[in-house]
């Protein structure tokens, strides 16, 4: 009920993002059901049916990626001060976010089932003059358990991924003070108790050397401390260094020295005294991502695998669900490595864009735009790398489809899958941009209070978008051309 109330009380922008998740889940569910329909229509082509089902993993992955991005920007699952007092801690908010994601994806799966049954003619008559009966198995009975199993994959996978991503990592652990019994059963809080027999060992208290003490500042002779009995509490306090006079001893305090006493922490333990050495400065925000060298290496390896596979392999092209033909398995592996390299290298390249913006005598706009890009390099770089990978693959597939004459290369299911993947990646990038803007809302408000005009902030935002488009646009086209070159021969 709490999740439903938070869902109903959300802003229109939050509802729009949740509807995008539901639409993506509906498209993914329809593709899964279409693969099931093809398998029912062509029972002898098990390999082709398995290939169509495996190609649905790409839209499913982009749908889950969008669901995670939307859940991270959901204000209903954001930790706030005082929520733990009413039972809404980090774990409860994570469960609410996962439940909201499951509800949105379940709504999309039900919508996909209704559209699938309508196109099959189970609800009303056969629409479009039966044009969709080839891949929807209109002449066969639909196995309900198999259809429901496929439709439960997007909600379960999306909610599990959201729960794993938003799980509480830095929960404060309560300090457990275990009761430790010292010598002769005496109650103590000592972390390392003495071993058995230490107290009663022969000569353990009589042949102890004098405790080192600090020479007093003046020339006066320090007062002589009375000798305490070996088994008294005062001797034990002096041995372990406990502060304060004992209950019945009357031991004189230690003489004052030039060395300042070590400050005590909250739990009573002594801390190191302050030194004259300046502290090591903390690393600045926006440090370059360490994945940039790995991303460049994986990208180069992917292009090399594509070139080698295009020159050596003579395997015929594999047909996609909509009729598009792609290259051999080696080229597909090269495409996967190229996409992974782009995703790994994108945060470092985004950081490089921010550094280039403020390289040569920057003004206020360039300095602000560059600093924001450097700070948000990881948050914006990952979705931007996914968009570049999808755009390069789409450009390469379009270039390859122009070489084949005759029948159209893109069928309805391939078009649906391409639109679904592209829409999910672009929506994820825009959602990450919204999350970045919300994370620096305090900084923006401080700049406005200091008198920064709104035109400077809008100009910095436009400059960031232009810099990213100028840098990543030609890079995407270049990688797409290199990826399509082996198959164009």
C-alpha cells in the first residue's frame, strides 16, 4: 500500500518515466511472445527459433538498464532525514523501488499479452487480413504456461537488478560491547584479555621495572609515588594506564610535561596527538575513469576481431528475426567487443571533453561546463557509451542492408527491436542527465544566490551538450564505418 501511495503521489515527470519502463517491457514481452509463435509455427526449425529467442536478450538488457536508471531517479525511493524513524530505512526504500519497477514491468507484460492475443485473432477477428499469422502462430493453440513464463522474465529480472543496484551498502553497524572477564572473573572491557595464569605467574609483579615517565618541565624534583600492593586495584590501574585516582589508594597525579596529552575519542581510547605535518589533500572530484585504457584496448581488439573474421571466415550470414542478414559468428563477437570497449571508454572520454573545454583561457561558461563534465563523467559516460554503441551498430547494419538487393532487409520485428533498443538507450541517457542535474541542485542554487545569471547556466548546459555531440558524433561514425568494413567486402 505504501508503494501504491508513493506511486500515486509522484510528479508527472516520474509517472512519464515509469510509463516509459512499462512501454519498454511491453515491447520486450511482445518480442518474446513472437519468438514463441515462430517456434510453434516452425517446429522443425529449432535452431532458428532459438536464435530469435536469443536476439531478444538485447532488448531485454536495454529494458532492464532503463528500469534501473528510472529507479535511481525515483524520489519515492530516495533516502531522506527522519524516514528511518517511521520504518523507512534504506532496505525498505530499496524494496519499494523494486516493487515499483515490478509493477511497471508487469503492466507492460500484460499489455504485450493483450496486443499479441489481438493480433492472433483470439480476442476479435484477425486484423490486417491475417498478415501477422506467420510469426504469431494464429492457427495453433497458445501454450499458456510458456507464454506466462516468458512474460514474467522482464518484471523479475528488472526488479532483481534494481534491488541489487540500490541495496544499502554503508549501513552503520552498532558497536557490540561483549562482556569480557579478566583476572579472577573480574568484569572488564579490555579488548585483549590476558591469558590464563598471567596474573599468578611467579615474579610477574615483583620484578617489574619502573614505568617510564616524562621529565617535568621545571627543575623541581618530581613527587615520589607510593608503592602499591601487587594485588590492589591501584596497581592494576597503573599497569594498564587507566586515568584517575583509585578508589582507596590516593596516588598522586603524574607531573605536567611539555607534551600535550593525547585526546580521547568517544569510546575512551586514546588518539594520536596532532602533528605539524599537513594532512594529505583528498582527491578532487571528476578524476579520470581508470577504465579508459581498458576501453581503448577492448575497442581495438573488437575491430581487429571483426577484420580478421571478415577476411578468413566464409560462413553464410545469419538471418535475424525480421529478415536482416548479419555476418558470421566472429564478426558478431567483434561487434560485441567493440560495443563493450565504447561503454568502458566513454567515461574517460567524457572527462577528456570536460578538460578540453577549459584548456585555453576559459571563461565562466567554459569553466563551469568543463567542471560539470569532469565531475559527472562516470554518471553520464556509461549511458553515453551505450548510445554510441547502439548508434554505431545501427549505422553499420543500415550500411550493410543497402548492399543487398531485392527484398527489404528490415522486417517488422527487427524494426520493433531496433526502435526499442534505441529508445531505451536514449531514454536512459536523458534520465541520467536528469539525475546529474538533481545531484548538483545545491550547487546551482548557490550560484544563483551568488548572482550568477540564468543565461550563464543555460549557456553552460548547451556548451556541454555541444561538446559531447561534437566529440562523440564523429567517433561513432568512424567506429561504425570500421565495423561495417569487413562485411562490406
